[in-house]
C-alpha cells in the first residue's frame, strides 16, 4: 500500500511539471510586417542567400533585409507600433528589435538609400557607412548618398543624435546634421554640426509620411502664432540650433520619484540685461536629458536642451524686459518624462536693440580733370614766338 502511494505521488508531480511546461508559451521574437509596397521590393531572411520579391503582409525577422529598386517603396510596422518607411534604391537590415525597460530598442543598418523612422516610444539606432544616427521617441530621416556615402539626417520632432569618429551632436525639432564620409586620401573625419531644416526637407516629410502632416501643421501654427507682434513686449526670438520653440509646462502627474529643485537663479532675482548667467538645478536620479523652458510675460516660450545640471548662457537670448518664469523637466533614457521642477520667476531689463546697419556713403566718382587751354599766340605782340 505504501509503495502504491509513493508511485501515485511521483506520477502526480510528473504530470504537474508537464502541464506547467505546456502552459508556458515560448516568447515569440519581435519582427516587422511589410505593407504599402510599390515598385520593386525584395527581401530575404537571415541565412538566405538570395533576395525574393516581397508581398504585402510579408514578415521580416531579425537580421533580415529589404532591398528596393529605383521605383520601390515599402512600409514596415514593428510589433511595437513603430513605423519605418524605406525609400527607393535602398538596402535595409533589421539588426535587432529588442524589448528594454520602458520601450523598444531597435537597431538598423542602412547601407544605401533612405528611411523614415516614426517611433512609438523607445529608441532606434541606424548604422551607416559614415556614422550612427539615433532617435528617441519620435521622427527621424536617414539618407545615404550613393556616391559620396555622406549621411543626411533630419529630425522632424523628438530627441535625435548623430556621431562619427570625429565627434557627436544632439539635435531636435526642425534640425538636421550631415555626417560626411572620411577623406579617402587622409582618412580624416569631419565632426558633425547642426543646422536648421530647409522648407524642402519639411516638404519631403509630408510627401513621404502622412503621419507627419498633423505634427507639421501644429508646428507651423505654433511658429506662426509666436511670430505675431505683441503690444506689450517683444517675443522671444527664434532659437539658435540648440534651442527650439515648444509649448510645454510642468506635468501635473509625474513618475519615477519626487521633483528636484532649481538652485539658481532664485525666485524673484533680478538679472542684468547683458552678460552671462548661470542656470543650475539639482540632479534628478535616472535623468539622461534636461529641458529648460522659459516663458515671458506675454506667454512666449523657448526651450534649451542639455545633459548637464547647469548651463551658462548670454542673457541676451531673452531680449524682452519684464518678468520671466522658468522650469526644468527631466527625461529618462527611454525618452519618457520623469519629473519637472516648480516654476521659478526672475526679472530683467529690456535688452538693447541690435542697431540697424547703416550703409556707408558711396564715394563720389572722381571728376575728370580739365586740361588747361592755351590761349592763341598773338604774333603781332610776340613776333619772335616759334609758332609765328
């Protein structure tokens, strides 16, 4: 009897283990689904030797490739909801597409051609022959010139970055960067620099991405409103490449811990109208990016991004006199907002207007010199003159 009880116990335990194993479904690898194909679009999975024509609803696995012809275009929908549009004459590889804390980390290789990335959270890194372009949480285009291998990166919205062996830069809404290929003779690289996007580059986003239209129209409406003159003061000017106009305010709901505090300038402080001013705040644990927002008494706004907890700026960047409020928002590594400080106010005098250049008076052209006219010789008075 005891032996039968023991066998029954082991049999029950064995069946429970098998049932538990069967109830656990294996984690399916993340992938991308193809749609909106036009022209020539081919694909191959990892391990396959040749490309084959792709079709709607084809699924691209990790390390798979998509190749488009001169007339080819295709949309890829990642399982996270992120959209990648591949332009003509492109060769694209999905290197990895992994879940990380707070979103999806996507790695892509673009050997030639053009892609548009519309992220639904998370981040994406694009490896190219001339450097790496990255975006966190939003819209970025990467294009490889087939002749020079120079890389053109535009950031319609979000937090973008680009790097090569010579250096790295961060850029944001309406800005672009060129990653020049290394000099073939010297092997030297040129450090990337940030420039504003051109109207043609904005239009390119609209022509290729219907998802960008609403964002574009909102951006244009905001810029137009900020550009309108006011009767009570001077609006904050259009920002430099590291500054971007944006409507933002401290969140009523925050995540990731308590708010941090501004150190300087303190509330109620009066700042000079000229010279450098240090803006400083406490470190927020887990923050990878800080965005400073300035609001003048007319409601005009400007933001400045930094990865440090302090920055020194010429106060002339805020030319309007009167009261300002400012606050700092911290963002985590996945691009999500962690927390904002409480707004702090300061005042400053009206900045001196930039004098309009005056045109130097043009010198008068030299007047032609008149040769002295010789009076005719009167031979009667001077008979010995040689002309007589």
